[in-house]
C-alpha cells in the first residue's frame, strides 16, 4: 500500500486499523482501482475503511467528528446523482462488510439485516422462505439495502408496494458524533411520538449512517402475467393505466413506459428483438402479481382484449414463459445502448402528474430542439407512479446547465419534482429550489446542523450549507 499524506487533523490509517482491524483499510492504488460508481471518473478520497459492526462505525464516527474529518458513506455505489463522489480530504466508510441477514421472521413477515446486504441477495433469501421483498430495480445486483434506505429507492413495483420507505419498519443508525440511535421496531403500527427512522430514509447519508434495518416482507406472489402493449398517444397511456388498474382488482404491479425513441435504440438490428412489426409512438410493459396463475391469466387477457377493443392499445404481446417475460423486460431495462448512442449522456428522473406528462414531454422536446438542434432525447419510466426518466445526448462538456434547464424549467411551472427517486446528491443541488421552498430548505439545514453540527457526513451533498 502507498502511504498518502494526511492533513494535520485528519484521521490516520493506523487509527482506523486500530478500530476496524487488519485488512479493513484501503489506500493508494488499492483504493484508486475500485469502481468509482456510475458517472464518476475516479475515487479521490485518501482512505476507505470497512467496519464490520455498529460499534466500529460508532467509534470511527466519534473519532472523525472529534477531528472534523469529513466522511462519505458508500453502499453499492450504484446511485445516479454523484452522492458518493469524494474529495481528496475525505474518507470513505464502506458498508460492504456489514452484510449479514440476521433473521427472517416468517410469522411476523419481517427481516433483520445489516445495511450492506445486496438487494438481490436479500430478495433471493426471502423467496427461499416463501416470502417476497418487493423493492426491485435495475441496480439490484450491486445496490445495498442501506443504500436503498438512504436514497428511499423506488423502482419497478412502487405502484403496488410503495417505495423503500414503505418497506422499512425499523432502523439502527449512527450519528455523526458516534451515538447509536436504535429504532429497530418490527411492528407495522407504532405511533409513539416522532418517527425518528424517517430522518435517515432518503437523506442520502447526510444525517447518519444506517447500520441495520428491520424490513417488511410480503407473501410471495405465485402468479405473474406480463405483456408489452403498443399505445399511440399519451392520452391513451393515461386512460390505459386507469383501465388496467380498475380491471385487475389490485394485481397491477408494474406499468412501465418507453417512447419510440428509447424502444428504437434497444431494438435496432443486432440488438434486442422487437415483438412488433409496426412501430408505435409508445410502449408499455404491464405486469400483474397474484396468487392463481390460470384465473389471473384469464382476467389479464380479458382486460387487455377490452383495452384493444376500446382502442386504448393498438397491439399487445403476452409473455408465455419466464424466458419471454425476461426478453420483454430486457427492452425496458437495458441501458447500455442508450448510454453509448446518446453522448454526452444525461439521465433525468422527474416526477409529475400523469395528466401533465404529454404537455411536459412536448415542452422538453421543444426546449432541447431549440438549444441543441442535433440533440437526442428519449422518455421512459415508472409512469404508473408519475415518474418519468429522460435520456438526453446533447451538447458538449460545458453544456450541462443548459441541457438541465430544458428539463427542469418546464417542471417548475407545474410544481413537479426534480428527483422522483434518485435523490439530490451533487447532481441536482443547483435545482433543489424548484421543488422545495426556502422555508423547507432552511428547516432541512437546521435538522442537518442539529444532528451533524460539524458537517462531517457527506458534506456538500443534498444541501449547499447556505440558507434556502
Ligand atoms: C441499472 C440501474 C438501475 C437503477 N434503477 C433505479 C430505479 O429504478 N429506482 C431507483 O430508485 N434507483 C435506481 N437506481 C439507482 C440506485 O440503484 C439506487 O439509488 C440505490 O438505492 C442506491 O443504493 P447503493 O447501495 O448503491 O447506494 P450508493 O450509491 O452507494 O449511495 C447512495 C447514497 O446513499 C448513501 N448511503 C449508502 N449506504 C448508506 C448507509 N448504510 N447509511 C447512510 N447512507 C448511505 C451514500 O452516501 C449516498 O449518499 C438504479 C441504478 C442502476 C445502476
């Protein structure tokens, strides 16, 4: 390992090793060689420490707080808003060694886990017990449950089960000064004063380090029906959402939109196969989860046939096997082609009402065409939740603000959110005031200053440190 000079007050490698044990600290080339995460070119932090218990996290933070040593928590570094980006004076606290699934309680339908458990590993463990952890997103193979909690992640099944916040019953977190807050509640109902765990959900590692969680589990669905449908305009997409939701009696679990630009990129020759011969303006993946395959499949087909008769959809293909289902989902989940075709690549994650989407999409297209006539744009997203993702390839390295303006300015007029599920991080900080007023931002800063007065936790992320 290469020794890196530390500031006079900074915490040293030896001090971290004394707390977390041999092999727990990375520096120099071992640290630089790690995956820096999405859309970041390198890791700048001088040290990375991997604690293996809450007590160790507590001791590390107490020491860092004493020395005013800034700390950035790393989960699976799959986030999209540069919330895990580091500066040379910072150290990384990685949760990767705190990866135990401590208990799955089938009777209470809950589980106790350490924060570093990978989402997919946990989904599979729950399934082995005949239960289901319903949060599901494209980063499932690398993101951690602690990261999901601190970003309040969304994903493919929010429509049916809610965001991560709805899956969390209890939290254990370590404050900046090393105090351990244990709210490891396992009950669905508990109105005994302020719900302190909510402070740590969605606050992106700025108020405390989540070390353990109690998570809610659901019964494992035993039927699944999936279709890809073609729709000719956004008005019909909105009508279709209501039609299928009402017809499917609570089973609708995914309603995922792709516009023709996104669909076209992924189904170009040599890439993924489109099941349709004729192109369409929009495509939607409709999926249900239930308990009786034959009966549910019949209802699913009846509802889609009615939507076809009513002209809400122009074409539909239903998956007849798990393989066909995976192939349909691949068209929605594959991002590598759009990232390579749309350069420089910008990804947006906004929230607005379904009724406003059509006009908003037109406004964004028009703004981009005006500023960047050669720009490329595609829309996709969890439209059932009012969540649009926008992929843009436009301009040069200095055009970020101008491209972002095309997306966020039309949103301001309709009171939309600049972040539906990815968070604020560094990426969206300049635009926070579109979605939050100055009183809200001031209050957030006061909470931050109360819990982390020395501002050592993920400094500069979510809040600028100035008043709103
Ligand atoms: C292909 C792909 C698809 C995706 N799709 C979705 C999607 O549909 N919906 C969605 O919401 N997101 C999506 N994401 C984004 C990402 O997976 C989520 O934001 C995820 O919740 C981040 O978890 P992580 O463990 O990787 O956190 P990281 O990226 O490591 O960290 C994210 C933030 O949480 C903080 N943090 C991490 N762990 C802790 C902890 N234990 N305590 C305190 N703070 C912590 C970090 O400091 C940082 O601020 C996708 C990502 C990829 C790569």
